[in-house]
C-alpha cells in the first residue's frame, strides 16, 4: 500500500531520479509547471538526475533540450541506459576492446567514455555486442550484429521498451529489435535499462545521493524498476498512467506515493486508512465492491487518486480482478 510522509518528499529524499517523457516534458514541450517545481526541489537541497531509457541521444543533447525548456541541466545531470550498458560491458571486457554497436551516437559516446572501442564492422573483430534505439539504424548493421549474437558473443541491450513516443503516436521501440534478434539468435541479452537495476545503480554512482526517490509516469518501467532496485517511487499522472492502469497494477508495479504532477515532490503525503470495507483520506472514502469502485466525499484531487488506488488494489488482491473504472470520473 501507499506510504505516509509527514514531510515534503524533497526533505525525506536527497535525490530524485526523474524519468523524462511524461514527467518533465511531453514531446517537444515541458509539462506545465515542471520547471518551477524542479527549481523549488533543487532549492530545497534535492539533487536532480534525469534518467532515461533512450540510448540514442548523448547526455549533452538531452541537457541542451532541457535547458531550452527552461530546466537548467548539465550533461552530468543526465544518465542514460547507454551509459549503464557501457558500464556492464566495461566490467566484463579489457580496456580498448572492440564492441559491435546495433545503435547510434548515444552508445558510441558511452562506450568511448568507458574505455571501449565502438565498431560497426565484423572486420574489426568485435568481442561483444550492444544494442539500443536508433531511428536511422541500417538493416545491414542489425543483420551483422544479430549474427554475432548468435555466434555467442556477450550481448547487452540498453532497454527493452516496446514503444517510443513520436509525433504520430507510439512507434516501435528498442524492445522490438531486441525481440527480433533474440528470436533469431536463440538467446536473451543482459538488459541495462529500466525496469532492471543497472540504470539506477549507474545514476547513484554518477550523481550521488543516499536516499533516492524514483519519479516516473510508467508503472512497467519506472515504478517496477524502483521496486526491483529496492527504492521508493513517486507516480505522477502527467503521462501514460490513468485510472484503468492504476487500478490494475500488480504488487510489483505499485508506487510508494502518487501525485498529480511534480508538485508532489513538495507535498506531505498521507496514506489511506482502512475504514470498514473501504479506505479514507483527506475527506474521500472509496469502497470497491462487485467489480466497481465508489468514491464519495470532497477534498484534494491527489487524495482522490490515493483512495482509489488503495481500494482497487485490495479488491484486486482479494479477487484477482480489476475494478471497472470506465464510469469513474476524477475530480477536476
């Protein structure tokens, strides 16, 4: 169930590991109020790390994009799955080892930083393979890399996200490529990105902090990843997660805290309390029965979402079925 915090989260935790798309920006634009909330968190002493599964863009490019949106950031504040993947390979290989790249600039720079030599030719005699998203990837490169994977070389994938955001809607992500190569090669890669721990470990190594909080909008990457790494998490509702996704979350994808947006970093968080057959918090009471949930009362909109989650999760755990929220309307 959700956690209680009697202080603002930026006082309870000293590092925010922030997902980007759906949390800090949506497409080319910043989430409304995100720059102001992050400035307040930084002023309160919280370190900010921008943590992304996207391996295609080097950290400085991500930092420049954030700065253009009014969110000052340096490349040291950005940690990518490409860097986590390069670290995993660096722990296995000798310095200067050639690594075949099924990907783009983000992986090339990360490997070079780690002291490895990125290549895209089998004539360079690569000793490992790394793969990551690159919208301009040549099929010939994929083919050569897949053959190397099938030959048994160590293989690290930056992430297994099945989709990436595009102006036209979700497009196929690196997970689609990983699935194809794995099927051809008959083996699975070592994965660096969310929801597995290496990317979070790389973030702590680079940015510091002893009490991290993962902040994200996706249950299956950000929140599940936090649980896999043994970290607390804040789910923000500015991205892909709505009521239907929230009430269906299995235990390993449930956040520690819920807020409407990044203002939750500066909030005190109450935890719903069981009262009879339902849960109460901040003037709201939620009861889940017979496959539906009923919420009565009045209060803060974030508390409405918290009692919804508490009641729905108990129903899911007890019955094995998600409540129907098709006619449930959040306040505002």
